[in-house]
């Protein structure tokens, strides 16, 4: 496949969850490869001077309603996590570890983690809850815990985050089709159009 969509995302971003519910089918229909690029949104915010819309009360209230509207439009379950915001450093390292060590299980673990946060409302900032979610889904939580401490994993997440910043990313989700950048889950129509060119 010559067409690709690079999907820079963070599990703690509700808009990343919504985009993820749509992108696999969008890419299949376009004959494009979806490339998952886990990044650390907190570091992106720090580097760019951006912040979560939830930090502005009026905008945060609007965002929660707007996300619910999109979830309804997409026909997908979503519940705004009561533990938001979640420190996702460990979770994002976990995703990178799976990409490096068990790439065939990446889609499975991504589904499980997104669901835990944005459907089931689990406090994924609690390591014990993370372990429970992983074990319930058939993963070896102890092995994964060891892998997220690997220098290779930490460096890979850092490198992807730095690459995202250099390419102009300021929030999540951000998709690239070639050099064209599209920010937000509400820009997927533009991603679809870019894949037609």
C-alpha cells in the first residue's frame, strides 16, 4: 500500500479514542495503511504551550457535550472518564512495548485500554487497575510491567513525541497523510479526501 495515515495519539485524549473508532474502517475503504504513532500528549503540550480544553471550564463543559454528540453520530459507546485527566506515561510506554515486542497484539491491547478509559471509566492512573484490565484481557501484566521499564521502550516513546513536535503537532489526535496534517477527530473527512488524491 502506498497510501498511509499516521495517527499520532495519546490514550488520555477522548478525541483520540473517537478517531480510533473510525480510522481503521476509513483506511480500509481508502486502501491505506494506518500507522499508529503513540506519543506523550503532556510533553507535546509542554513543548508547544498548549493545554487540554478541559483546563478552561467553559470550553471543557462544551467539549464533553461535543464529544458525546460525535460518539452518538459514530454509533460508539463513550463515557467521559471521571478520573480525567490521567497521567498516561506508563500506558503510552506500555503501548510502545507491545509495538516492539508483540506487534501482533497491538490492536488488542489498544482496544482494551481505550475501552477501559473511555467506555468503562476505569481509573487507569492506578497501576493495580491497569494490571486487572490487562489480565482480564489475557495479557501477562507482570511481563508488560517489566517491558515498559526498558530503555528501548522509553527512548522510542520519547523519539516519536519529539518527531511529532518537530512536524508541527500540538495536540491529539493528529493525522498525517504525506506532509498534510489534520488535527482533531472532527477532521477525518479531510483525511478521507486527502487519501483520494
